[in-house]
């Protein structure tokens, strides 16, 4: 499955498979758009999760509004972390 960051305010999106290596995601971000505010991680899913965990939201690099994240496994991982508190 793919993970998508989507801004409903300006219709900007960024999509990659959850297990895409971080280096490949950074290259893709540089080519397709400025989603540089993602946290550290070895995969795209890790980068999104670390950003959500640290900041609570991911902001659109184009307009600054909160971007939505969609992907089933990301939601499952978040629930596992919250359940371990």
C-alpha cells in the first residue's frame, strides 16, 4: 500500500510506499515538491510517524495547513504506540 500526504487546502500531495527507503523519499521530495519537514527514519513510514509523534501534525510545505496522512498500516502502528503508554 502507499502512504499519501495530502493538503486539502491547496490540493498538494506526496505519495510513496511505506517501506520506501528514506534516501529515495528525500530524492523524490526534491524532484516533486518541498515536503522537507519530515522527521528522521529509515523508511517513509518511519519519517511520517516520527514527525506525527513529535509535532502532532505534518504541515503542507506549500501553504502551511495541516496535511492528512492516509494508509492503513500507519494507523495501526500509531495505535500500537498509543496502546503501549
